[in-house]
């Protein structure tokens, strides 16, 4: 094995890394924005409001991300309506197709996380807010949203890491993200092990950074729990 | 009825390959998961280290990258080993073998955590009463511990299997003739991308629904010893 190729092509790998980070950041932000209304509709007491997000979530969680990317990138361009629409300059670009597919996918998962968090707030806290005479806005701003945010954090951190790993699929539609760049370099140098391991190391490093950031935010968010760490038993 | 241009049969063949790949990886992954959990809970430090490195590495790598590393890496490694013995013909491992290895390793890493949690949640008294009844290590594990671990671990393992089922699509990237690859072939000859990828998506959905049914049957069966409270 000859790791000098890794040194030689490291700037290219970093370029790919930057594309991967852009993909993840954009889809996470957009997915989060979409997820909130989906989650709220999902817990609606009205059946027909509830069933649409249910089908949406079921479809995007039940099919492979690869199928979803291909549906957007290859599937949409099959229709003349799409090719003649104003959106075509966007839908023609693999980067934006990946963003669309990732956003739809992650919003389905995130919506389920949000739903869980909203439903996990004990009703007693809502009642307590009412008792001390808070208005609905105050209740949401001071108690419910910060609480839901604290509950959501660990699962949301996991979702971002899953998104980071899923972003490698962008390489299948010609995007030069970290994996795509690695494959391009390998096609030229025939050193699959060295380059793939280097790319893997970069992915590991990014997930470690994400984990560290979330640990800090979680600590800050749940600071009211005191300095005593509470040991939560494994559910298995 | 939608017109699949005669590719329906091909897609069904692909579905069979997908199911075979998923089940084979499941077996490999369950064995690796149990071994990993045993290693993490053992008192031998090096075993703990190995298991920790294994789960951290595999869980941090994108699944696609794992598949690519195994597929291209295994060839290089096998050829250099064969080269030591003076064999210098080209060796290639098949896409199916690479897929089973990569997905089995991934499933195993996540299953390690599920099994570890389940093993730790078995009360000490269960171990002690098995020993008191004169059971050996094997009998204790096989008759007392494993059935309970199975019951506790099943929901987690079921989720992991659903993830595994979807990850099988990645192996199409290295040329395995699964649902995804058959859909790609159909698209390149008919140019009806939306139709075929939608059909592929629906096939995965059906497989998901069937697996969910099987898992919930197994869960019910594993719980049959418990009285409903």
C-alpha cells in the first residue's frame, strides 16, 4: 500500500468534503423547516389531515434513498412538463436534485422525531403553564418549545449523522462529493484501498465533530437538570 | 394496467436477489452482533477494544463507502495474498459476496449495541438460578439467556432489518442484479425512468410491509411466555 497518493490528492478530497458538507447542511436546514408542519399535521385529530403526512412519511422511510434520488434526477426529466417549466434549470443540476431528494427524505424522518418530542411533553407541564396564567404564546416560547428542543436533540443529532452517511449517495448521480471525488481519483490512480480509507477517515472525523457539537448543545439545553448526571438505563 | 415493456419478470427476479442478499446479510450480521456484544461485555480488555473499534468505525462510515471498500478492497487484498503464493491471475470477488460482507458488517455493528443492551437487562438472578439448577455455560445461555435476549432485542433488530433491506439497493452500484439494477437496465432501454423507479420503490415498500408483518408475528411469539398484565 502506498499512502503517498492520499497526500498528493488530499486537496481534491477536501474539495469533495466541502461539497458533502454543503449537501448535508442545506438538506438538514430545509428538511427541518418542512418537518415541523408535517409533524403538526401528522398529530392532527382530523383523519384526512393526518393521513397525507402518514403516507408521505411511510413512503420516504420505506424506500431506499437511492431510489428517491433516481426518481428525482432521472424520473422527473422524463416529463416534458418538467423540461419546459421554469424549474428546469434547477432540476437539470444533479446538485439540486440531490438536495431535493435528501430534503424530502430527511424531512420524513425529522417529522417523526418532532412528533415524538411534542407528544413526549407531559400534559402536567401544559396545565402548570395555564395555572400560572401564561398566554399561549408565552407557554410555547418559555416552556413547550425549549422542552421539545431538549427532547429532540439526541435523535436529531443521529439524523444528521445518518444524513451525512446518506450524502455519499450523491456520488451516484455524478456529483463530486467526498465519495464521488474518491471514486474519480481511484479511476485515475487505481488505489482503491488507500483513497477509500482516507475518505472514510474524513467521514469519521466529520461525524465526531457533529457528535461533539451536539454534546455541547445538549449540555447547554438541559442545564436545568443540574450538574448531577442522570444515568438513563439502556432500553436495549 | 401499467405497461412494464416485458420487464416485470426481470424486476421480480431482482426482488428475489434483494431478498436473498438481505437474508444472507441478516445471518452474518446476527452472528457478528452476538459476538460483538459478547466481546464488549467480556472482562478481557483487548476483546473490548476490538469490539469498540469495530462498532465505531462501521457506524461512522457511509454504507455506500463500506460496500465500495469491500468490493474493490477485497480484490486487492486477495490478489496480494495470492501473489505471496505465486498466483498472479486476476481474482475478483462477486458483487453478492461483497454485499453480504459489507451489509453483514454494518448490521452486526448496530446489532452489537442492541444485543449488549438486551444482555445487560437480564437480571442476575436468572444467571444464578440457571447455575443453581446445575446448568453448564452452554445450557444456561441456550435455554435461559438467549430466549429472553431474543424477546428484548427483537424490536431493535426488526428496525435494523428494515434499514438493511433498504441498504441492499446500494449493492446495485457494484453491479448486483437486484431490484435497483434491474430497474436501471429497464430505464436505459425504455427511457421511462419515473415509471420504473416508482415500481422499484413500490416493490421495496411491499418488502418493508411484509418484513414488518413477520417481525410483529415474531415479537408476539417471543412474548407468549409473558402473561398480559
